[in-house]
C-alpha cells in the first residue's frame, strides 16, 4: 500500500499542472477543470496497478481526463446560450499588450473545429509529439499531422485577416 501511495503522490506532484492546463482548455472553466482533474486522479488511484510503464503516465492520465470530460456531457444536458463563448468578455482587465495577444490567440484557437483544436492544444500545452497525439486520440499519425498543419494554417489566416484591427489598439 505504501508503494502505491508513493507512486500516486509522484504522479500528482509531477503532472497536476499539465492536467489542469489541458482540462481548462477542454472546458474553459477553472472550477470544472479542477473537478475534472480531481476525478481523473481518483480514477487513476483506483487503476494505478494497471499502469505498468511510468513513462506512459502522462498519456494514461490525459486519456482518463478526456473520458471524464466526455462523461460530464453524458450525465448532464446543458442549456445552450444565445451567446457564443468568444463573445463573452472576461471581467479581468487586460492591461498589457501580451495579455491582449494571448486573449486574441485563445479566442481564435477556441473557434477552430474540435478536430483541429484538440491536437493543437495537446501539442502546444501538453508537449506531445504527433505520434503520441495519434495514440491519445486513436488516430493515424498522418491524420494528426494533417490536422496540426491545417490548424496552424487557419490560425495564420486569422492573423492575416486582422492585421489592421489588431494594430489599431496602439492609438
């Protein structure tokens, strides 16, 4: 039992931040992301004996987290709002140019189709390779690479479409 607890605590300490960032990108809500990570680690505790390779722990936990997120939608029906997520503004004040750029980028990534958004977020936030993403999403590696290429092109196109509007904040 002590060995299991030591392994579990090492997982939590080492991967909690990565899991939270990914959960937040999935749901865009801090509290829901915290719940998803908590449920993920609870399921990981129960199934810890099935993890044979410690190097695969991050992928294993991401898979559990993705399934937990899917269960969230199975259990609950959400009322659809007349407002799009991207049109709702944060109550936080954006004071620096970098914060404005980050907000703009998050908004554009959120508008990508999920098939392009998810691999991109896994690569950028999770640091996964194309092959690892393919395994996580149960896709062919070439499919993942194509989706990553298209996601980047869509972001580039969005950047090219708005150069004047983005620069107009400077006065």
